[in-house]
C-alpha cells in the first residue's frame, strides 16, 4: 500500500490531541482525508490484532477520545474515523490545496518533532525527514534541485511538493482502499 501525503502532513497534527502510541505506528497502513459521508474527518487504516491484549487497550484509548467518530472493521484491519481538530483546520484546508508551506509554524514544528520521535535512531529516515523539512519551509536548495531535474523555472512562491492525490486520500466505505 502506498502511503499518502496525509499520513506525513496531517497524522502528526491529529496526534497532538489523540494519543497514538508510537509503538503501533508501524501498524498504520494509511490515512485518509476523504471518507464517504464524513466531512472534515481523518481516517486511519490500522492493522489490528485481537491476539495482542495491549492493542485492545490501545484501541480503547482511541475510541474514548473526544474526536473519535466511528470505527469500521475491514477484515484484519480497522478504520478509525476522527473529526479533524478545529485548532488545525487551517492546515487541513491548506493541505487539500497543496500549500504545505502555509502551515502555521507550530504545526510545522509538530510534524517534524513527531517524525523525529518516530524515527529516532533510524539513519535511513534522514532523507525523509530532510525532504519534509524542505517542503514545509520552501528550501531554496530543493527548489533548485527540482528545477534542474525537470528543466523548468519555478515561480518564487511555488510549493515544492505536488497536490495530494485525491484518489489516494479517499476511503470509500463501499469498497476497499486503493493499493
């Protein structure tokens, strides 16, 4: 399954108000900003194991959160749907427009801190962390690199990542997620 942009840019913001246990991060298959019949929500497709009593306790914490809307069992996975926090609706809206650099500085720092914590000690994550930082802060070096690779000249205020793919960001409750 291809991870989408909401997993990178919005999940950390939701984590500020929903207590995601970082030891279960590797079980998050994907996230979605568009879910059938739900507005301004954020869904997390999680691999779930009833065999692990700790996971059941973890799920209990998720569903007791005030932002929790619904959970849907899908085979061995669970789709958790949350209202997106009002405090980060500006970022949610900018995300949908592909305007990552317009996120508030507190949101940018939260995203970077979240992934620094998740990938602590993993040298293979350095490239990912650097790229996210460059996109959020419109790094001139990344801009030059993109221009050279694509043989184009970008506008001075151009974003350094493309729009989120609405197909990859959508979970239709009538069908399985796109893989």
